[in-house]
């Protein structure tokens, strides 16, 4: 079995031989010190040469600095998203006001908050930094929520626009103006004594009194469905306005339209007269909704003038 090596040296004066005590620990200490110095020299040179050996400690410092910058950007992004959420809430309030204008129900507040497409997910990114993980999770959840709320707003605006376009067409077709200048009795719709037959009879429209030849205006957009003589009504025009609305204009002296012709509210379609079973010149005007006769006065946008004089004429 090998013995521990020993080191001897010669004493010049006496030419004697003496053993070096503690050789092994001293040798190891010298060797370790030399290696440490060499390593420090190599690392220092590598640092001055921008990590030419690719040891990576500069990259670690770079990543640490980048992580600080990213965290700050995440904080700023979360703040901006919160501001955006406030803006979307204001838009949602205006959206509900627009929905009321076009006769659509409001969107429930709970639905506004959740948006469409389900609820928020529980995001976890597995980052070693708890602060970074929480920043990224909160900003991602907020962004997901905003995305769903924006989608809800887009769908609502599309619905509002569709309803608005429908309303434009619908309102333009409703018979909503007085068809002819002249006097009328506010109570002429309903049961009354027939001026010619002298019997109690249900009067299905409104009589507007004026001279023969007075322009008769169609009261809503539509298409002429009938032009011709009608028993008791004389020369008559019927207009189909769609949406269940029809109007009738009777006792005319002249028609200015043909069957199938499209007309717009306010167009002159005829001249008033006294054709049919009448006691004097006037326009007999009817409004029908889904086949039911309704009082035309309820469809005038503005109260016609001279209505008081009509009542006085009726009483006289």
C-alpha cells in the first residue's frame, strides 16, 4: 500500500537533509489559490469582452432588467384598460338611451357586465414571480371582459340600426297626415244620422268638407290597390300602405293615379268632389288597420285647423 509522499530539501551549510513538514496541505492550498486567481482573470477578461465565452451572467442581468420594464408596462396597460372600461360603461348607457329611442328594450346591467360568450376564465401563467403572474392575470382577465362587452355593444348597435331602418320605413307608411284641407266634425266617426238616408248608421271614416277640386293627398307611403266607382262612395281610391295599414278616399271628382302605382306621403292622388251618395261636396276618408276601421283623427300628426268651426257647422 502506497505511503504518503514526502518532500525533502538539502541544507547548504551542513549538507544535511530535512523533510518539508505539511507538504500536502500547502501544495493543495497553493494549487487552489492559483486556480482561483486564474478563474478571476478569465471571468474579468470575459466580462470586458462582453461575455465572449458565453457564460450567460450578462444575459441574466439583461433578463432581470427586462422583467422590471415588462412589469411596469403591465401596470400601465392595466391602468389604461381600466380607463377603457369606464369609457365602455358610458357607451353602454348611451346605447340604452338609443335603444329606447328606437323602441327596443334596455340591456340588463348584469348582462352588460358579463357581456356575451360566458364568464371570465381563471388565468394562470406559471411564472416564478408572483407579482408578474398576478399583473398578467388581472390584465388578461380585464381584456377578456372588455372584449366581450365590446362584442355586446357591436351586436346592440347593429340591432339598433336595423330597428332604426325598420322604423324609418314603418313610420313613412303609417297614414299620419290630414289628407285634405277643410273642415271636419271631430265626432263624425261612429254612429250618426245619415245625412241622405236619415237613418242611424255607423260612419266608418271622417268627412272633410271643402270645394269640389280641392287636392287630396295620400297620407302615407304605399301602393294604389283600387281606383273606381264604389257603391255609395262614388269615385274611390284605396291605398295599401303595408304593415297592415290601408286608407280609402271617396266621393272624388277625379283620380290622378292608377292601380299598382307607388305613392309617397303627401303626393296629390285625386281631386275632391260629390260623387256617390252625398248631400254636399266633401272627402270621405277611412283608415283600416288589419281590416279594422279606426278613427282617422287618431293618426293626424298635428291637430288640423278650423276644427271648432266644423263643430259649429255640425250643430247648425
